[in-house]
C-alpha cells in the first residue's frame, strides 16, 4: 500500500528546518517583548462570520480561499485565514484595552486555499502584532515599523528588504476615492484583465496592485489617493513618516500599495524583497484598522498591526545546522538501567545525550559517534557497571578519563561544556 500523502499546500517541517524556525520565532518574541508586546494565543477555529465581512466580501480570501465548514451542530465555522480579526475579538471580549492601548503579539498557522507555489502554502505561519485601543496615535504605527526594522537588522536581512508605505485615508475618504477610481477604470474596461474587470464595482482599489502588465499600466495612470485625503489624514501620515525617518528607517511612498484586506485605513505598509520588483512575495504587511472592532460588534477601538510570513522569513534568514548531541552513550555491556542512570545524570547537568539503541560492538558505536560529530563518547561497559563508574572520551583528540558515576557530569564538563541546543 502506498504511503498516504500530504494534503496539497501543506508541509511537514523536519528537524533540519525546525531549529531555524525556532530561532526566528525566539528572536521575534524577544524583539516584540522589548517594545512591550505581550503574547496572545487565539484558537485556530473561529466563526465564519468573524471574517466574511471584515476582510471584504469581494476579497479572494473570503470569496474562494476560506476553509469553511458546518460542524456537527451546524455552526458555520472556519480555519482562521489571519489573526488580526480574532485578536481584536479577543481583546474586546477580555477588555484588554481598559488600561489604554493593549499591545499584543501572536504566532501560529493560518489557512488559505490559495494556489500553492514557492513561498505560498495553504497552511502557513504568521507572526504578528496588534496595538488595540487607546488613541489612534501616529507614534503607534511608527513604533511597529521601527520594531520590525530592528528585527530585520537582528536577523541580518534588512539590506535585502524594501519598505513601502501609503496612506489610505479615513474610511469616508477611502470610499470616495474608490468611486473616483471605479469611474476611471470603467472608462478603460476593455483593456483590463478579467479579475480587474470584476473588481471595478466591487473593490476598485484592488486593481491598483494588479500583476497583469496591461492592467498595471492603466492603474499606474489612475488618479492618486492623495487628492482624496483630508488634512487630518495627511497629518497622521506625515507624522508616521517623520518619526520613522528620524529613527533611520528608509521607505518608499507607494500610492499603489492598498493591501489585500478591506479593514485598513490611514497607514498601510509592506516589506518586500528588493530584487522582487513586482512585489509577488511580500514578507510582512500591516496598517491601521480603526473601524474593525465596531464591525465585529465590539466597542470603538482604534488599532494598528501587521503580520509577517514565517515560512518566508525563515527562507530568507541565515540557516544554521542543528548541533550534534554533546554525548554519545555507548551500550558496551552495561545493563539498560545503568546506562539510563548515567544518561540522566548527564542530562540533569545540561548535557544532551544520545543513547545508542540496538547492537554493534564498541568500535562500531564509536565510529557512529564520530560520524554524528558528538564531542564526547560515554562508555559504560560491564566493568564500569561493576565499579560504579563511567569512562569518557573526547572524540576530537582522544583524551580519556574515568569517574565515579555520581561525578559523571563534572568529568564530562572537564572535557566539554554543554551546547545550547535551541
Ligand atoms: P496578509 O495577511 O495577506 O497581509 O499576509 C501577511 C504575510 O503573510 C505576507 O506578507 C506573507 O509573508 C505571509 N503569507 C500570506 N499568505 C501566505 C501564504 N499563502 N503562504 C505563505 N505565506 C503567506
């Protein structure tokens, strides 16, 4: 019988990769904590109604990518396609905004039934942060951008990324601009590609970031949002730009940056790879969503947040091979109980110990330890067991010693210090 295969668009992360993942997650968690963000974990399963309207009825996610299902009690549920809306729901339900702005970060798998390709999966991981409640201050948007720049620098990928920012204005300004755009695109209907034609009435802003050559050409000549912005919106964005520029963050103003989801207003931002001119593979995007809480039945709460794709971040960041275990414990005649005791004593002192399973004489086991590049071999044979000792050998230079079992850790430490393995 053939092995049952993976579901399309899903993937297994194997031990050779998970170390890089954990390091990226740990760096991000530490970075977010330095800016006062606390971790929140929301469920993978949510009500379908939480997303349908908020993301936009005409967005690809809602129209064709949701993993939606009726559960056994006929409730309309789905696997979350993103975590901003659930985070706002959770913050509002728990009144986290009571003391002012709630700064929250999350990490976990999201699900969208997109067409799988390199860097695009149906289950993918996002890390994100949301600042919910308080005042809709430009300093909050700017601080998130500065925090992410610090993370890119720490992961040594800043030089390969390009930040674009745009101002989508207040909701009424965005809506008015949508009408202007729709009128413009209607005049060019014949030259637009099929998805753009369908979007003219439903979601004209989306056409601005079309990847179709002819459509993109028409979009480039479309009226800019700048003309629809009021003084308050301009002030907000000017302030964001001034704060990030003063912090040394480089950015491009990109009037065609609209982001995929409907809930954004004012600031939107996105990091893409510098050598990816068509912005196919954004690494991280976000913006302000001041009306979102009310749209899901919550209190009026301003908010600003972002999500970064961990699959893409790990692919960009430096990879480091997992370190070999510190000790290879050979089974050379001692009983399993004795071997286990020796291993546990070493582990208790912080050493990682690989216990040999199965047969093979001592020479073959030592060869395997060499191949695994373990620094130490711990030899426990019948003689060691009878004398209640262990023998240790540093494989790099063959230096050996022997010690009473209870001193095994000190003896190991005299030859090699435990490796930090995470
Ligand atoms: P979004 O929630 O669409 O704004 O996406 C935020 C980030 O999540 C993107 O910039 C990507 O890095 C990542 N992302 C979104 N969709 C996918 C996907 N299908 N596969 C892998 N990463 C994704």
